[in-house]
C-alpha cells in the first residue's frame, strides 16, 4: 500500500461497485475512508442503512 499514490485510490474507488467498495473499506484502514466516501455519495435510498442492523442480528460480521 505504501507504493500506491494516495491520489490514485479515490479514482479507483469511483470505478468500483458497491459490494467491492464495501469489501475494500473493510480490508484496510487506509482504504476505508476513500471507499466510504464513494459509497456515501452513491447511496440514494435509506434501505441499505435500515438493513444493516438486521444483518448484524442475523449473524453477519460487525
């Protein structure tokens, strides 16, 4: 990760799908902020936010 220019990471995130962004955000502290920035920008409904607690209760990670 040290060899990747920091300004390149948001550009890569902009080309990724939501599932990949979520995986990226959960994989590394240095990738979390750029990935979540893009996710928050593309979320257009509250449904994903409402479902998060249900995923945790059903045994999902978190």
